[in-house]
C-alpha cells in the first residue's frame, strides 16, 4: 500500500487554493500548536503550499522532499527566509537526533509510512515533540488524491504511530481525509 510519489509534472496543481477544503492552515496549526521558537519539519513539502503558510508561526522549517523537481517548483513560488530545503525521504532525514520540536505532513503520509520512517521521525523529534498528519483517508470516496487502495484510515495510522512510541492526542477520519495529532513521551531517551 502507498509508497508512491507525486508526479512533479503536476506540481502547479499543488498550489490550488481548493486544497483548503480538505485541510485549512488553521486546522494544520491546531494539530501541532507551534511556538514561535520552534524548529519544525514539513515532510513531503512539495511546492511549499503549506510550508509558506506555516513559516510565519515558527523559527525554522526544514522542508523535506524526495524529489529535486519539487524543490525547483517550490523556488518558483517563493521560499521564506526561515525555510531550509532538503532532498530526503522520511526514512533518512539529514537532521540531528532530538533536533525538531514538531513534524507535520500534509497529504503525504501514504507516500512514506512504514516502520523505518516512523523510527526516523521519533529519532529527529525532541522528547515531547509533536507530530501532525493530515492525509487522504481510505474511508474517503476517492474524488481527489490518490486511489483509495493507496490510502490508510485513521485507525491504521494510529496503530502505526503507537507502534513507533507516539502517544495519540487526536485522530479522525473525515469526509475525504484523516487527521492525527501525536506526541512523543516527554521523558529523555534511554542510552
């Protein structure tokens, strides 16, 4: 299931404001409640559609995308000064351990989910770090986004995150999408 990437030839479609019908900026912010001093990562940042909206609310964003062509499209639309682009997949992030206050993913979890990626997210997040996932739901009609067969439902995402050590704070399947807010335990790592 999943693990495909978005075709960069369709990158301009990612800038369509109709995406807000499935996830507003306010809702995304509420999923991980950033502080102005936070360093966060956007997994599958694509053209930077949500990254540009989150940038004013945090100190720094690491915009991670597997495809250099997506970073090139991001540059076309403008890169905020507090955004660093990195070409990397979620399973191997060039970020120090415990470095991030939060990670968010908008409509890309189905592209990277798996135990390696979730272990990597747990590694780069500081103790107590927050994770926000918004993606297309397997319970949706499939009118937009990837085929339903390539999606997860919120319950499956919750099980995967719990298996990786995250505590779930909120999870819901909606009309076409799902949202999950999770957090790592605040205790320090065992050596």
